[in-house]
């Protein structure tokens, strides 16, 4: 009554043993795939952790440097500017981590909040208190009045390039983990488990417990078993190629450290531009 290990010679196997062999090959294949995948996932998770730690460190440094700029060069508005600065760097962090936001909206929102402070504390320091309505009016008309010249748009351009590459790298590494997880739980077909039993355990029925299948036979069986997973091969190679491209971009013109470290300088130049054009801005307002 054997279904898999049929042989003309006498056999020591039973149907129940065949069922045990099928359970064994499923368990062994799952353990093998999990062991290989664990190694790859461990490496990718290590890269994700290292990237996030480096990014958070750079972000904290850039935020502290920007805060110091206000405390040393623009003390009259340093306290009020603390919240917009914090929001700017929070938005940048969320963008890198994949949130549905843009660098442009984060930067422009920051300059919208900055304009009323620059106007009332630096350009017209005699103004004691602006009403909430007037402050909101200044904030909403910032893009029309354009008090910071081209510096706000330049900051958007410079940050967008480097942060985009960093955002894509972060998302790509996370995607890699998802793909590996999907292959880890790929079910073995009935035909696959039968082929594995024939290859690995059927010789046991003849007392040949030490014999091993030749490499060609083993590869053919495994190709059949992993045919559905093998379809990912071309896309996986493209994925690896994209990762290489992103890392090269980040190391070249889209260097994250340079972009983040330059935020305080861009803000400083924007404020200086507004101060130099103070009388004209006041008249426009």
C-alpha cells in the first residue's frame, strides 16, 4: 500500500512511515529556509538600525545647531522660534520614515511660522504684541510677500534631493524584510513533499540510510519545490541594484549629512535677507 516509496525489492517501510517522512521533509525544509532567511533578515535589520541611528544622530545635531543659531544671533525671537524649529525637524524625521508628507510642505510651513516672528522681533522691534489675527495674516501671506527671497526655495531643493534618497533607502530596506517573510512561509506542494521523500527517505526503505542524493538530482527537486519563489529572482536582483544606486546617490550629490548640517545656514541667510529688505517688507505688509 506504499504510495511514494514503491520498489520491487523487499521494503521495511509502511504507509504510516511514508506519512511521517512527508511531515519530516516539510519540517526540515521550513527549518532550512528559516535559518537562511534569518541570516539575511538579521543583516538587513542591522542596516536599518544603523541607518536610523545615524539619521537620528544627524537630525539631533542639525536641530541643536539651528536652535543655537536663534539663541546666539536672534535672541529676541529665540523662545518663540523653538516650536517651529522643533516642528520642522519632526516633519523631516517623519518624512524619512515614510509618512505621507513632503519636504516642501515642511520647509514652507516653517518659514510661514517664522515670518511673523522676524517681522515683529527683528524688522519692527518696536511692536510689542501682534494680535492673533494679524499674526495669522502675516503667516498666510508669507508666500505672496516672499520676505526670505530665494533662500526658502533653495532650502527645499537642497533638502529634497538628499532626503528623498534617504526615505527611499529606509522604505526599501523595510520592503526587503517583507519579501523575505513572504518566502519564509511559502507552502510546499503535495508533489514537492513526495519528491523530497523519494529523494531523501525512500532509500531508507531498502536499508540505505547513509546514502545521499547526487547534486543534480537535489537541485532539480528543489527547483521544482521553489518554483513559485524563484519567480521573485528577477525582481529581487532589481531590488538589490536599486539599493546600490540609492547608497551611491546618498554618498555623492545627495549626501544626507551635508544637507542636514546646512539647514541652519540656509535659515540664517533667509533671515538676513529679510532684515536687509526690512523697510520694503514693512511697506508691503
